[in-house]
C-alpha cells in the first residue's frame, strides 16, 4: 500500500485496487454496506516454479462485478493471462483507488 496525502486524513495509506466508479462515489460521500461490494482475488503465480508471488484484491460494487461478468478469482501465470485480466478490469479499475481511511468511513458496519 502506497502513501497519499488525503485532504481529509492527511498522509495516509492508499488503496489502489478500488474501482473508479466505487472510489468516485465514496469520495462524493456515498456509503456502502459490504454486501453491496464484490471482491476479486488476483493471484500472481511464478510461471517457472508455480509459487504464489503476490495476491491482490480488486474491489468494486456488485453491480459492476456482474456487469463486466467477472469471476471471483484469477490466476495470473503468463503475459497472456495478464493481458486478459487487464482487458476485463482496465475499463473499471483505471483511475480508481482511494485513501484507506476514506474507504473505511464509507463502509456501513
Ligand atoms: Zn481520506
């Protein structure tokens, strides 16, 4: 998680994998319960030895998840896998990301 300077929270952790739509709505002050959100697990696997190198979680609304016909888990082994992933998620993830504190503020508990 990188650092950003949030106008509300100051220097804080940045969540890069929040969809553009979701982060925009959250920054406008809309709140979401976790049942409205979908999570996509993206696992980067070493092509050579099959070891998991990194796991990321993409967050978006359930509407978005169903609209783009996403699966809940992707394994990325090759460049083609990565291209495929980008072609599915770039349109909704690009330009997204939000301050971690703002994100927490927008989740209805
Ligand atoms: Zn913030």
